[in-house]
């Protein structure tokens, strides 16, 4: 039988009490020998004392057992609550992380590493969630949270970069529009005045790049959203993204990275996809300079125009020299008809040939 705390002390005290009573009785009768009745009386008193001790110990044992059951039940309930809470937190982190992954698509620029890391943590979390211990669930939740924060930081950095580029572009356009003198290092205008040779060569009404055609049937100028992708680094002056067919946009992303490495700035765009209604309006405004509606390469999402700025993208500019020399490696070319001496010279026009 298991000994409870204090049991030995209780038994010792009881036995001592019985022994003391026996001694007292012996003293009372002097040195005379105990009679049989006296021995029976002493033995009965001893047994009664020990019975009371056993009763007391039974109460102690029952109390200890009850406390043990209560402690075990409390520990089990606490463990269950801890496990449930840890797994619930992991489930919430998985749901939120998936939302962040989806919302950040095409919003982190060239560096997809933060989104790739988040996707890996999501996969690991989903695999472990059903059987994860509280410790593992808490660790996975912390890793997911850190990966999600890295994606948010990448999105914010890309937004800041695009905003900075747009501000620089807007400032440059404003400077060109307001410039009243010839740029330093360019030939002076003829006596009596003359236009800045670096000013835009376009003098017609303003036209802008088009958004995908909702419900479009895929024909020229009627491309649906599923067929087009926006480039990541710039928008037009109204904030509209520049859309191209998905494969052309992907190739242009690669071209722009190489262009930026070589010339120190991103490729500027003026027009990309053009819907049929815009092409009709351009034909009416510009005549034969604009393609017949339904035949323009812009309507296929496979053409782009850079700004009509001769000093920046004109025939003799470093940018055009680079594009003509290196663009074909990325599938982008200056078509024969658009070159100097071609049937319709346009230094600003390029097409994707794959």
C-alpha cells in the first residue's frame, strides 16, 4: 500500500499513546502480575487506537486520490485548449497568407522570391496542420507571418519604385513642354527663331492606350482581358496600364531589364494595345497615317509605340540603336516598313514577332 505524507507519524503517535496507557495501567497495579482480564483490556485499547488510526488514514488516502483525479482532468483540459488554440491560429494564418499571395500577383516587380517563399510556407503549413503539436503549430504560424510581411514589404517597394518613375517621367514631360530654349549641346535654331529639334514630332490630337475589351471576341481591337497582360513598370499619363498580349508582355519585361541595365532607365511607352473604337477615331483624325481599323498590329496586342521624342527615341538616338540591335533577341523588332526609307517611317513603332 502506498504511504501518504504523515502516515508514519500518525501511526507512531497512536502506538505511543497505547503504550503509555498500558504503562500507566501497569504502574497502577504495582509490581503485581497482570491478570488475564487486564491483559485483554490493554489489548482492546491498543486495537481500538489502531482502528482509529486506520480510519484516519483511509480519509487521507481518499483525499489524495481525489486530488490526483482532479489534477489529471485539469491538465487534460488545459492541453486540449492549448492544442485547439494553436491550430486555430495556424488555420487563420494560412487563410490570410493565401489572400496575401493572391493579392500580390504581378505587384512585386522582378523579384518573386518573397512570394515564392510565402507559397512554400503555405504548403508546409497545410501539410502539417491536421497533426501539428502546439509547439509546431506556433512555429509554423510565426514563419507564415514573417513570410507574409516580406511580401508586403516587396509590394510596397515596387509601388514606391513605380511612383518614383512616374514622377520622374511627368517632370520630364513638363520640362519638355515648358522648354523655350534649345537643349544644351544641341544645334541652335536658325536665325529668326525655330522649333526645338528635341520637341515631340507628333502634332495631332491626344490618343491613349486602351484597356482590354470586356466581352471581346479576340478579333483585332476586340481582345478580352484573358488575352492581355499589363507591363509592370509604367502606366500612361492617365494612369492606364499598358496592355499587351501575354507572351509579348513577358518578352518586353525581359527586354526592359536589359534596356535598363544598358541605358540606366526603363523603356518609356506611349501606346500599346489599341481597341477598335480608338483605331477608328485615329483613322478619322490622322487619315492614312493610321492603319485601317481592324488591321492595326496594335489591335492584336503585339505592337508598341515609344514617345515621339526625336532626341530620346529618334532615328539617331542611343535608345533606338539599342532597340534595333538587341530587340530581336527578345522578339521585338522595328518592321521594315517603319524604318528610314520604309513605306511609312515611324521611329517610335516596334512589333513583337516572337
